[in-house]
C-alpha cells in the first residue's frame, strides 16, 4: 500500500482557493451590468405613475377591474415608478381593451371536434403621457395570453383564467413602460 504524498493536500487546498476566487469573480462580473429601476437613466421611484381605469371595447364582461388592478400591482412590484393613486402622477397611463379572443389549441385524442385546450388572448392599446408636457411616452398595443384546459364547464375555466391573462398583459405592459425608449 502506498502512502499519499504530502504535497497533494496543499495542491487541493490551492486549487479550491483558486476555484472560489474564480467563482466569485465570475459572479461579480455577471452582475456588473445590472441596475435597479428603469433603463431611462432615472433612479428607481423618482417618477410617479397614475394608472387610470381601462376601457372595455369587447363584449366580454368584468375585464376592466382585473386588468387595471393587474397593471397597477405589476408597476408597484417593479419599483421603477411610484404608483400614484391620488391623481397627480408624473406619467398618466390609459388603456383600452380592444380584443378578447378564444381559440382552440388542442383537441380530444378520440374526438377531433371536441376541444381540450384553448388559448385566450387579450389585447389592450396602452398610452402613457407626461402630465406636465403632454409628451407621448408610449402608444402601443399589448397582448396577453393564457391557456386553459376545458373540464366540464368552459365558462368557469375561462373565468378562472382571466386573472392569469390580465397578469400576463400587465407584465408585458410594465416591461414596455419601464424599459421603453423614454
């Protein structure tokens, strides 16, 4: 039986220290470009945003409150802008829900006429303006998507998916608001 060489533990110790050093260097280099807040060059929370109630131009009821609430909540969570509910925000956001669509995604394996999964989409045209200069900051349509599995009742499955649909739309809208070119 051979005895281990005495310099082997020193090599392992040196390699593990070098590995830790390289790992920490890699970690800090990866985070070098990250910053909190928007990409507009302003500090997080410096500007406030007022989100007005959306307008529903679709025949689908109960979308306004869910979408407006989801956009407000998402902007609050993002932290790039302060949510102003008193009505005097620096940026005013308005939205019009223009389309609500449900389309077949997959069918029952034994019956090609019976839909198993639907995809629902919600389109809202969102504008953002500066309060004092009236400069248009954002003017675009945003689409949110969700998938539902149909059980015995399509309407209840669709009703349960509306908050997820609104959250997806709010996530995309917030991304455009925060990371826009303004």
